[in-house]
C-alpha cells in the first residue's frame, strides 16, 4: 500500500484557483480564506484520488466566449454568401428564405456603385467620322446629237470621268443607243464654320451663261467670235476636248468671259425681233408711189451682220419674192415688185437679223444664217393702175 502524502494546496471557494495550503487570501479574486482545522486536513488526506481539475480565470473565459461568437458569425456569413444565388433569386437555407433575410439586412455590396464603376465611360472623341457612301452610276441611253461634253454638262461631271468609267477612247466617241454610266458626284462634307466659296467657285457661280445650239455651217471659232469669247473658254465650259462642232450640239457660252473692247449697250446675240415702224399694217399705195419700209434697230450689228428684208407678193401666189440685205433700218421696195396690172396686190414683209458665215464657192454669194428673231409680219397693198376713189394715199 502506498504512502499517503498530505495535501499542500487548497482551492479558492470563490474562483476555484488552486492556492498554497497556508494562503490566507486568493491571489486571483482576492477572496479571504479561512484556516482549516487539523482534523479537516487529516480527513482530506485520507480521501481517495480525484480526477484532475481544470480551472479557468474569468477574463480568459470572457475572451473564449467572444472568440466563439466571432467564429460562429463568420461561419454563418460564409454559408450565407455561398447560398445566395448570383442572379438575385432566393434560396432556402435551413428552411429560411435567404432572399427574405437579405431584404432586412442592409449591406454595402447590394448597391449600384459596383455596376457604374464597371461600365466604361463613353469616349466620343474615339468615334470614327462617317464618310459618304459612293452612289451608283446613272445609266443614260445616248440619243442622236448627244456628245460627251453635253452629257457631262447636264449631269455636272467631267468628260474625263465619263471616259474612265465607260472605258472610252480619248475622243470619247459615242453613238445613239449606247448605254453610258454617268458617275454621281459623291457628297463631300463641307466645314460648317464658313459658307464662303473659294475664288474659282465664286467666279463660276456668278458667271452668267447661255446655251447655244450649233446650226449648219457653224464653226467653234465663229461662234466664239460672235459672242466675243475665246474659243478655249467655250471648250472648257462645254466640256469638249476638240474643236469639232456638230449640228444640234449644245455649247455653253460664258458671258462673264467676254473680251469686249469698250462697254456697249448692244444686245448680245441672238438679237431680239425688230419692231416694224412704217408703213402701217394694211396700208394702200398707188402704182406711182414709192414705198419705204422702216423698222427699229436691234443693236449695233457686227461687220458680218445685216438685216434680211423679205417681201412676198401673196396675190401672185407667192411666186414673186425678194430678199434684200441691208445694214440700214429702212428699205425702198424695188420697182421690179411693182404690179403690172391695175388690180392691187397684197404684199407681206418681215425683217430678220442675219450673220454671214461663209461664201458660196459656185457663185460667190454670201452664206447667211439667222442672228436673232424674225419680226412680226405686216402687209400693204400696191396697185399697178389708178388708185380707187376715196382711198387715202399713204
């Protein structure tokens, strides 16, 4: 049998701290200890062996409790985060709707701040500038009398553009019935800061132009000279590459390019119609009268321009007709038109400005073409005998 060793320690009844057997006060809680009687010590010494006791101080106990609370809260938070669906739905955890619980618990993560910061800021400076899409060409069927220059002028394109798009030769030869591709001008964005045209555009915009239709016997040199414009300027504005002109072709005459030696009020050809002055319409003349026709001037005629006065005896079935060319604004009716009979004859007469464009190789007579509008038609009666009674003499 083993020897029983007397106890040398005692337990504080207040906090349970093991103290020296002779301690009068607890060093942990400060409780006053009473001295044990010898008999009590002897009784305790004969008691059987006990399990070892574990004592924990109050501050340590409080710290452990706080640690357990923190760990428990962290575990619940982790389970909550794993259970909440990312698409905003609800999930049951332990029979409790997580979505419902989340509505009562404000959290900084359920805000729109994260969404806004994730959206990139629009950068308008990086947006590419839109460019105009080229328009498809227009299909044009060539008609009789059409030229590349006239087609290009109507559609506002260059002759060179027609040649390149249709793969034509340098002369831009076309024929009636041919189908041409006419390029449409591509719209070019213009700066909005100013509407000022450059000098070339301003000059072309301010230039007054007329359209001239080529007639039989016309030449480019003659047409340009009649309008006091250089032939090269006519070629440029008409979009032509050669000086050959054809009947029916339309030429553009820029009046702003005229080179006049001195300012003049002369109307630019074609001239207006002449105003007939004398005699009055329907006037009667006797056989012995000399008839003088008079009209107003249409302007200062050029060196190669005159008035063509046409007189027709309609009573004689238009068989007697005379055309006289004069530079003056009056004409005495030729005697060879005087009626041979005593019966009065009715005559029609008109005045037309004309221009000489050449000379007939066979007889050397001038070749004339109209240079303006024909006048209104007037009539007069001319008797070859004695005038009827009570008829005023003009």
